[in-house]
């Protein structure tokens, strides 16, 4: 990983645009490959199907799409979820425990 090739960096899925991501991306993009679903012309389900296998982490935002069981089940390599909010009402915690 010495050359920071984006294909070798851990992949982080961001479903919705967020001011936090705008602040983090300049420094964190050297260590992580950010997949920004909102930048894709594909519908979200197609975007997830296309990239699901590579996603290791997910950044959730309270004002974005909720993190549903369907989304979680579509990400077989997911190891970590973080949120930009204090609450977790937008994350399906029961499904997180099940997986």
C-alpha cells in the first residue's frame, strides 16, 4: 500500500453527501478509497450491487438514507460502520447484531 493506489486502499461507502465527508476527504483519501453513491448515475441498488464486494466500511449520516437491513445484507465484506451523528436511529442495529 505504499503507493496509495486507490484499488489497494480500504473501501469506504458513503451513501449521502455530507459536510463531514467534505471535511474528511482531503486528508483521508490518501488512506481510504471513498465510494460516493450520490455521485453515481446508477440507482442506489445497482450501485450497491456493483460495488458491494469491495466495501469494508460505511459512513452513515442522520440526514441521509437510513442504513437498512437490505443495505447491510448487500455488503458481504462490511466490517465497520460509523455515523456522523450522536444517535443511531438511522442504522438498523438489530441487523448489525445479526450479521
